C-alpha cells in the first residue's frame, strides 16, 4: 500500500502487511537513517502494536512526525481492509 504523508519531510510511505503483520516499510524523502531504523523496528510487528507505539509522536514543533504518519497509514490500511 502507498500512503501520501502530510506535514513531514518524507512524502510517501510504502508498506506491505500480511495477516496483520508488517512485512516491509519504506519511506520516500525524510531522514534516511532514522526512517530505515523505524522500518527495521516495525518489520514483523503486529499492525495494532505499531499504531499504539507510533501514533501521536511529534517532530519538533510539528503536530506530526514520520512515525505518526506511519501510524495513520496503518490505520487507513485497517479501515480499507474492513470495507
């Protein structure tokens, strides 16, 4: 799935989920090393666990962050999977 971010340096998040487990995550733009670290940490993680850990994280004075945007992307994935 692809998710266009809002309010962050990264512009796009691409991810794959299988059986509610995150298989892979990649970001376009943003802080390369930090985002590779986030991707490595959430790979193999349950979608709901990732959302609860990442949602609400802010970057500096911004109201969001790349981890927060990933949580929003995963929430959108779940909403689409239900419908």
